C-alpha cells in the first residue's frame, strides 16, 4: 500500500492511544515540508540558488506532470502561483493537510477517525491507531539507519531529517541500545548528509530550516502566553 512521506510522518507523530499530535509541533509546517520533499523526490519542483547570503532560494515548478497524487497535484498548483522561499511556502502547502491525510490513513485502516465536541461546543478530531503494522515498519527502517548504521534511502532519510528538525527523530527508534544524545547527533548528521540527490538535498535543507524556525516561533509564542 503506497503512502506519501507526509502520511508516514503524520503516523509517526500521532499518539497511538489518544490519536493526537504533540502540541509543540507546528504540524501544518512540518507536513508542508514533507510535501515539498516528496515533490523534489519526484522532480516535480526544484529549489533555485540563493541570490545572496541574505536572500532565501525560491521554489519553482519543474515537471508538474510528475505529481499524480491529488495532494501532490494541488501542492504543485500552490507552488505555481508564485515562486516563494520554502519558509513562506510550507504553511500554505500544509494548511488543512492533517485532517485530509488523517482521513486517507483511516481509509487505509491505519487509524480511526473520531469526532467529538469539547464542552459540547468545540469540535475535536482525533486519529487513534487501528493497525500499527506500517508505523512499526517505518520505525524499524529509522532504527536500521540511526542505530545499525544502514545507509538511508530517500524516504527514510527524508523522514529522519524532518523528525530531526522538530527534535523527535530519537523518539521513532524502537530500541534503547544507543543513548538519546547520540541518536539526535546521528539524525542531524543524516539531515545534513550527502546521501540524497542534489534536488532532494536542497529541498531537505530548505524544509528543515523553515520547520526549525517555525518550531522556535511556536515555542516562543507558547512561553509568552
């Protein structure tokens, strides 16, 4: 059963019992980063060169026809509207994506869609796990890279880079053989590594920088309130 990188990422972020994502994670931005990465992987988009040290590189459409999944086709349309840096683009790519991807995962029978109202007024949707087999496969793949030193493929390396940008790569490992600090270090090395093709590496760098900035801003806002 084929899944998007963003769907895999959402599965890894969801609490199996509660069906919720961590409050500290800017989920739309992170999922937008996963979409950007997948578009780069299928060569649907490219990242231009930075015009200067102070100006971010912009994302452009390269091969729109490569995006056959409806979520990816819509994302290409968003990129085509105006060439923007990744930091300005990820929120738009990820807007409303959590519920859409949650619905898709529910149709695959990986999670269950639950809707309720808090205090009888505020709608609240959760996605508790139903079938954890795919999530366990993802965790095994990540563990093979971070713990056993296997070279990452594009999807696993991309997932590790995205998780590292929100300081959660170590949480996807299913063993305590390696100390948490070392896992974080290895994940960061993967995120900065040369295992990916240039277009994918550019997308990873742009996405993780934007996600890190959004995470810092989210934490700062939470602390201020």
